[in-house]
């Protein structure tokens, strides 16, 4: 099953081209963070969270471990290590018919990783 939006996401993960990320987001995109209890609505805030997450999480050890696809969605399991803490999580991505991201949810484990990511993401978001 082909998902052009997912192919584009994988290209972005390799390139880190923030202009590409901005173009991938539907104007009504929603981002759900593992540490913020309310959904973040709109392309601008979704961009800010995803750009920050890439800087925090997508280091040399970041890798996708598995992928499950639906008609216009995908679940991507990832792992990375930061400061000796192994982080495991999933990105749940829903795409509009035109391939742009309309919903992006991140879930992370273990608790030690969530606490560290909360601190690191807060620092990164204040720098943007």
C-alpha cells in the first residue's frame, strides 16, 4: 500500500529539511505530545513541536523499528538513546488525501524517558 505522505516523511527524517516539513503539514494539522495534555492545533504549532522533536530525538542512534499502515495513516515504532536512556515510542500519523499530515501523535516510554524529554523539549521550544 503506497502512502506518498509517509514516503515524504521518511525523506524528511533523513534530510532534516525544515522547509520540507513545513510543506508537509496541512493548515489544520494537530499535534499530540506525550507530555502536553491538550492537542496543539494548527500547522504553525505542529511545525514548532515536530522541528523541536527532531532536534531532541533524531540523533545518531535514532531508528524506526517497525511500521504499520492504514489507508491514510501509519504507526511507526522508533527507538533512540539520549544520555544513556533508551527511549522507545511510536509516531501515529494521519494524512489528508493530498498526502499532507493532518494529525501527529507521539507516545513514549519509559517514564524516565518521558521526564527527560519533557525537560529537553521545553528547552528546545523556548529557543524557537
